[in-house]
């Protein structure tokens, strides 16, 4: 059983995770819209699948799985690291900014998720949704 300080720390972590998840979803939705606007359908579909997995996560395991799925976009030939928007200029700068934001937030979220106890009675995503809707 968790003592009062641990419960308070977990609540703070859940609130931070909820904020990061909300920001991550916002950035992902912006990136999807940008990719659609520049006819990068394959990557728009990939990020849409990530977003859907993130939204559908009902457990700590599901949430971790969605974040690991995102990490699979990076590294190797033809990966997200190799994508540049043909328009370059402002559109490419926006793609780069959103991509960096998504990477940073997902890494931070994964780190926080790893620090959460496994014995929570309420699923992690149910807890996050409580903070998101509050």
C-alpha cells in the first residue's frame, strides 16, 4: 500500500503525464495535418496509427506499446529521420519543430511511465484521462 507522500508523488506524476500526453496528441495532430497538406500520406497514416494507439491505450502496457511504436519510426534507411517536405522553408521548419516536440514528449512520457508503480488499481490511461478532462 502506498503512503500519503507516495500517493501525492504519483498524483503529480499522473498530472505531468496527462499534460505531456495532451501536448503529444496536439503536436501529433498538427503534424498529421501538415503531412496531409504536403501529400505525405504514408507518414500521415503512420502518425495517425500512433495517435490512435495512444488514445486507445487502456493500460500501462498499452501506453508503453504505443510509445515504442512511435520509436520504431526512427533509424534506418527510409525512416522518419530521412523525411523532408518538398516545400522546405516554413513547412519543413514546422515539420522539424513538431517532430522534435513529439520525440521529446514521448521520451519524457516513457520515462515517467517507467517510474510509475505497477500495482495501481486504476489503469494509467484512466488516471490520465481524469486529469485531461479535469
